[in-house]
C-alpha cells in the first residue's frame, strides 16, 4: 500500500472526517484509510460504532485512526477536537441532521439545532482548520451538502436553508482561500441510502425512487468516492457544488 504524504513532509497526510460513525462519513473514512491517511473521525451520539470503525480501519490498513466524540454544532467541542490535531491536509464536513415537518410546527430550538449542526459546524471547523492548512500553503475542504440546498424541499425548510448556506459558504470561502492554495468544494447529495432517510415510510421511499431517473437511492460509497476524487482533483477546481443524485436534479 502506498502511503499518502504531504508536500512538505515525509509524514502521512491527515484527514478529519466528521459524522463518520455511519453512512457517507464512514464510507469516506474507509477510502481515505485505504489511501494511507492518518485519520480523525467524529460523531456525537454513536461512539460505540465510531470506535469500532476506527479499530477496523487501523487493523486493515495499518494507519492511525483516532475516534473523537464531538458535537460539531458546539464550538467548544470543535476547539477541543482541534487541540489534538497539529497538521491537517483534508477536512470533510459531513456531520449533519435533518428535520421533517411544517415550519409552523417547528420549535425555535429545533431550528437552531439544524442550523448549528449543518451550517455553524462548517464555520467552526474551517476556523480551526485554515491556520493548519496555511502553514503548508495547501489543503482541501469538502463540505457535504444536499440537492435541497440547491432547490429547497417542502417540509424541510430548515434543512434546505442550512444546506443552501453550506453552498454559499463554500463558494465564498473558496474565493477567500484560493490565493493560499486551499481548495473548497461541496458535494450536493440526492437521496442516499443512509440512516437519515430511513425515517421515510416505504410508500414515501417508493415515490422518491420513482422520481429519480436512476430508479434507486444513492449508495454512501458512491458519495465517498466522489469526495475522494475531489480531494485529488486539480487545484484549479475550487468553489464548486458538485451534484450526485442519479439525474434527479
């Protein structure tokens, strides 16, 4: 196995992947482990699963994989996480939460929770990660967004707003960091076969599939492969919102 190394060091490259106990984050961690990255992976509530993932990746790929419990919507937790990280090449902002229901039925606390986990977290991690990347004059920031951030979804106003914010955040930060050779891009996912979408009824799921030209849900590993490709893309590619949705939107 060829180990990834940073441009200015013989040390393995380091990646931080948030929300990595399952779904897209877990699949992404596996692909980066295969590439020989030193990993930091986080979750908020599924620490047993996260620790199991870390142990498996360390055993299979002989890399360092450090699991950290952190609420990415809480800046103190993010600061505590970054106190362990001295070098960073890739940041994957994957932590997220959803809320389905009428806006008028949504509590203020529920609104703020969706915005903090999905959007505030990107600010928190980037605020901490950018100084580490500036030291190397290189870095990749990849934000996991949603097609709902592009077009909006009925009954998911807060989620759509948060992902629309992620898209604008990505484009703006990319312009800010381009002179420093730090690329910022986002992946806008369609309906993926993850736990977040398992709350839908079989009838709703069938209706969704019928709308998707590919006639199926996306596999988390497909999104993970795209994230890895973006991390290895030419440095001239930045500020892009790349959609993976089976031709849906």
